[in-house]
C-alpha cells in the first residue's frame, strides 16, 4: 500500500488456517480504499453452525463489508456509523439465509477502519478480538461478548482460568441470533509509527498471552509475524485446533 505522502506506510497482511477442523468457517480480508491512500478496512468473521452454515455466515460478513467499503468516502462518511451499518446489515442477511436453510448460521465480527488522519474506528461482536500494540506493548484490546468474560468481569474466575473453562465457547452476543447484536465500538486516535492493529479469531488468541503476540508483531515484518503466529498456534493446539484467522496492520517508517 502506497502511503508515502502521509509520512509513513501501512504494512498489512492476513493469515488463515483450517486448524484441525473438517471445515473452514473463518473468513478474513483487508480492503485498501480504492481512491484514498492511507485508508483501509480490516474485517474478520468466525462463523458457527452446521457443516456449511458457519461459512455462509462468515462469507456474508465479508460480502457486506466489501459492498459498504466500496461506497465509503473518508471525507464524507462517519467510520463509526459505517461499522455499525456493517454489523446490522450482516446480522440481517445472516438471519435471512437461516430462514431458507435448516442450519442456524451465526458469526462473530471484528472490523476496523483506519483513516488517513491516523485515527482508527473499530467494532466487534462475539469473541474475535482486536488488539492495539505500541511497539511490543499491548495498549488495549476488545472485551469478548462471552460467558467466561462475564465471569472474569464479576471476579469469579481469572483470565487464565477463562482460557481453559469448559464453557469458553459460549457467546453472549454475535451476528445471526434472535437478539440484536452488540454494537460495541471504540475509537483509537493518533496512531503512531510502530503501532500495530491485530484482529484475530479465538482459534489464534487462545494460545497466546498479549505479551507474546506483541513481541512477535513488533519483531517481525507483518507477513512473517502472521506466519509465526499461525505456526505457533498450530503447535500449541496439539491436534485439537479450531479454525484460525488474523488481519494485521502496522504503521511503519518510510525506508
């Protein structure tokens, strides 16, 4: 991506692996803006339901994102509103596909829009996460819409215990269910050279501490960092790994 006129460049990559599952139900994409340098959307979806239901749900999230971002104008449109529209439209489309099939397709979503002014708006539903790193240090991450996160928030279990909890896959909010999806969004202002944004599904983050992810994302170029994260997650899954996916964007200095 050419952003030389902005004084930095955006280095971006995606990674995806089926894990040890029979079907790939994750989908991920980074969409550079067709007309505006320094503007892009990252979107990730972890589908659930039936043999192909989850994949259909994840595909619907990506398709909705593509259609919205084609029409998106950074100078005219509000990125927060665009992301809310993505969640609501994808939710509705997934529910409509459920009517015509016997499966119950659901999906998480983790999406962000980076603007040329180095602001980032993000939104998520479910347990796919978005991390913000400054160098190797985690600045923030999204908080999962899940049963175990609720237990952590209430002080009943620790973050470490949540990872191995038998009900760690129970979500309290996602797309395609009967209830409205959560619209949890946030703005990160003034991203700096050396900052990185990582969206990833639970099939990836489950196997790492934030410190480990930050070290890898900081030390390696995005493509190599993506490969290392996927390979390490696969090793640590020991033959029992879920689908996994990631979208990584880093603000790099101009060479």
